[in-house]
């Protein structure tokens, strides 16, 4: 998927002084030289013909493995005035309005390009400071519309390459009619995950476009009718989730492994919260620990919910789905070990939970072995 590098940006310079060419340099924290941009195309009218300088006061160091220092390719959407929805800020108000707005609009710095080596790359932030020089030339409204169409086509091409990469020899999106083994199911689940990621990325990029549905349907290769079916599915799914979030809705997966991981995650949350270990910072390792625990629960539900309801389920699917749950469980255990290592003397309370995680791990492995024998 896209390389989102805004968190790692220290500062940058983007120039569209020459029509049809965007060049620039961007410094990322932890790299000893800037990345260099050499792109075909133009920025939007607010940046076309200008020099943009920007800084990030809160840059963090990232993992740049596989990211090319020399970024050559085509321009995507480049603007300093993308409108994004923000929750209203009432901190400076003495009294909250009787009918407060659901959101406010803010200008977002949005710099997107399509690299020959790394595909889609995106810098998107409300927190940067930036300044724009007076333009050397101006982009007409017609030329901007042409550029937007070119950007849309570049996004479609990027999605098409991703789709081909899923399985170039077999573009099938439905499982086989006959039973599949765990490896066939694993490949199928990986493909559906990737397709879901593609869909979410398109919704994120085009959610405010007036023709959002048509753009997404075209990019995903759907007919408009199938897009309507997809919308109905998401609406039904949202209703189901609302019901499950309602305390009056009596829903609880009854497979012992699901229940066990739910109890472990609940203990982790309660103990971490009572010790003020959680925060609003998503990079906080204790927050990540809870997140990995919750994701493990969701993967176990995907693997075992139908089994617990007595539905006959293909052994290959159960094993492949349990593999995914096991991967998340390993991440949970590894994150817990990292958390404990920071202050081991203060976290002896984790010892029992740690034992429960390893016991659950053995139970999952035993269940996978059982299904492999079928």
C-alpha cells in the first residue's frame, strides 16, 4: 500500500517553478541525506508555479527499508488547501453552543506522488508549518482539471498494479467450489486482506469527492450495481456492530479460546489503566499491547465463531485463520515482553497473564494440529 511518511518528515522543499515538473528535497529523521523528488506534472493551483517550504515540529524516526532516496515518477494530488473534517474545538469557549457543529473544516497539507520504485507516497498533515512563495506562473482552471484527471488515472494505475501483484496467475476473488487446504485458504485470505486495504485507501482519498462511488467502483473494477451491493453490505455491517456495542444486545462468542483471549485482554486493559500506563499516544507500547490483544480476539472470532455455533467449517480454513490469530498472539507476547523490560521490577503483576498467554498459544497450536488431521 502507500508509503505514508509524514510522521518522519523533519522539513522539506517542493518546487513547481517549471511547468510540468515538480522537484524537491525532503529530510526524514534518521536519514543522513534527504530524499530527492523529480516528478512529472503540476501541483494544484495554490502551489503551481511556487516554492513550498514545510517543517514538522514532532518528527519521529521510521523504518525506511526499501524506500528509495531518489523518487522519480509522476505527481499525484499536491496542495496546501485540502479540506478535511475536524472535530470542533471548544477549549477556548466559555460555553458550549446548544447545537454544536458535528465538525469543522481545516486546510491540510497534502503531497502525493507515484514513484517508479515505491508506488504511492503520501505526506498528509495538519500539524506542519509551511510557507508558499509568490507564483512564477499560474495554472488555469482547465489545466487543473486536466491535472486532477491525470492524478486519478495514476491512482487507478497504482491500484491495478497492486491488484495484479496479489496473484498475477489467478485473479479469482472467490474461493474454490471444492475444499481448499490451509495454504490455498491462506493465499485467499491474504488476497482479501489486500483488497480490503485497497478499498479503504480509496475511501480515504475520495470520501469527500461528489462522485466518490463512481471513482471507487472504477478503481476496483466493479459495476455500479455491485458498488450499491457493497454499500448495503457496509450499512448492514455497521448496524450489526451497533447492536453488538449496545449493552442490551446479548452477544458473546462461546468458543473457549475466544473467551480466554477476551478475558486476558480485559485483564491487561484493567491492570494497565489502573496503573496509569495507557495514554493518548498510539506509539505508547502499553497501548500497542492492548491493541494487539484486541486484534488477536478478532482473529480468533474469525477462525472459530462458526465452529462454536456448530457450523461445519472446512479444516483448511480453520487452520489458515488460526495461523493469523497465532501471529497476532505472538505480537501480543512480544509487545508485553518489551513493556516489561522497561521497568521489570514494577511489572511483576504481568507474570500470571504471561502464563495465560503461553497456555493459550499451546491450545491454539494443538487445535491447529487437530484440524490438520481431519
